């Protein structure tokens, strides 16, 4: 492994782990953990998604989605409804409790983003965001190619 690649992989792992520590400690009283936040963020934008939509959007397996949705159900953040047109589809909707935690979750995420980019200029923040999104798109493109080989 090249030194540059090793530094990238190590840095990404450290950021990921540190985010879990930062957010999980602040979410402890809610019953949430950092893994469920992206589900809630997605539902804040598009409530009533089918479980399969999360599989595709997050590029994870069905078991992963099921585990997170079950936890959100257990703590009352979401509810499931059978699709009216296709009874095989379960749609996920936010509850009042899920909606009530939106500002906390958004504030916590902003705090974490501020921690990550402390000392950055606005231009560096914009460049970082653009570059990290491009890296994710590149990685996804390569992974999809590999899946078809």
C-alpha cells in the first residue's frame, strides 16, 4: 500500500470512528445511534419511502436496512404502512417523535461538520465538499463496474 493511500484510508477510518463517538455520546438519551441518522435525514426529505429505496440509496444489503428500521420503530421514530397499491411494499413514515428530533439531529450534524472543517476557509470547505463527493462518485462507479464483471 502506498503511503498516500494508507494515509487516506486511515484518515477516513479515523473520521468515521470519531463521528460515531461524537454523535453517539450526544444521542444516548434519545435511543438513536449515528447509524439511524441517515435514514431520518432521508425521510425528512422524502417521507414514505419503501424499505427497498434505502437499499438502493445507501448501497447496503436488506438486512442492514431492516436492522436500522427496526431500531427506529422500537424507539418510535418511524412507523410502517403497507403500500395501498402494492401490498408487498412496506413504506416508512416519520412519527411525531421522529419529526420532533429533526432540529437536534441537524444541529448535531452541523456541530460535527464544524469540528471537521475547523480552521478551513469558506473556499476550502467548498472545495473539500466538492472533492469528497467526487471521490464517493468515483468509488461508486468503480464498484458498480466490478459488480458486473
